[in-house]
């Protein structure tokens, strides 16, 4: 990806996928993105309910957010996750529920990132 993007500097941004099950590896990936010249940033996955990793608003990811700031790397997210709708039958009512719930669920990731980090000022968060 870095070679592809660097073939046309300033025209191809490149976005790297982060995996949140290994914080050290995610921080190293953020540093690599900056050093490779991929100014498109990193893609942070949406954490589904019941996932094996903590939600994005927990302190578990403070080092990731700090690395994004330190290396001036933008964090992105897809707006929706198909997995949130597992168990919805592909019927007219099921499809209607997906359409109705897609809007609010599209904001879920940004809410998690806004309320994440140690300096949110939210009661109960670390400071």
C-alpha cells in the first residue's frame, strides 16, 4: 500500500486497518502509517456488543488515541456494521428494522470515540 500511495505523492492517501486485540501492535501500526507517508490515517473497527475486546470508550485504548495524536494520524471508522443485525430475518419487517436502526447505529462509533480517553471530563472517567 505504501508503494502504491507513494507512486503518486499527495494524490493517494492510504488507510491502514487497526486490530484492537493487541494494543502494542496497534500503536506500532500507527507509527508505521506515519513513517510510510500514508496520510489517510487508520481504520478503527466498531466494537460490537458482547465482543471479546472492550468498548472504544474505555481506557484500554488510551495509548492508541495518544499515538494518533503524537504521530498526527487520523482515526476513521465505517459508519455501520452488518454484524449488529445478526438474527434479523431477511423478511420485510426485518429489512425495515435494519433501515430504521442503521441511522442511529451509524453514530455509535463516533459516540464511543468522543467519550473515550482520559480527559473527557465525564464523571467516572479518569482524569
